[in-house]
C-alpha cells in the first residue's frame, strides 16, 4: 500500500463518517459538515484522476466503516473531529515519501486537510491553532 493509497482510504472513510454524522447536526456545524463532506468527495475525485493519469488502480471504498453509534450532535462532532485528524495525519505522513509524484500530491492534500481540520475545530468551539496539524501525539 502506498502513501497515496493510505490517503485515499482516509478520504473514503471521511465521506462515510460525514454521511452518518451530518444528520445529527444543525445550524453552522451542519452547514460546515456538508461543505467538508463535499471537499472530501472532491479530494477523492482528484485522487481517482491521479490514479487514472498514472495508469494505477485505485482501491474501491469499503461497503462500511467501523464507527461508534452516533446518538447526538456531541457524538457527531467528536466523530468528525477524529476523522479530520485521521485524514490530516494520513496526508502528513505521505509528505515524507521518497517518490516525488506521491510526495507532491500528499503535500497538496495535506494542506487541504489541515485547513479542513482547522475549520472543523473552530466549528465545534476548539482552538484551530496547531503548528503541526496531523502530527501524532
């Protein structure tokens, strides 16, 4: 599995989680969640184009992903914060690739993911300040 494969898997999982969680939100968090889900779909589509352009085969998304049951808005917000952190961590790890084309796409995706993570943190009332978004603790 390449670093781009790992990032694509994270994007698939994010789309699944947003689809499950957004229905539990309202107001600004719901609006931002819908925007972020659309951004994950756009990144997934860009990645599928990347695979096609380079004659590579992309793994399909899974039929389902293991997420905790979502009971309320607070649970949905926690899930989506974890998802955005996971996506950012996946792309950050890919920036270290020694393969130039992989490193290039991972860097672009990492930037987008870091912005999405900051937007979600603000949406749920957390500080967006993080000098190394996606850095493992």
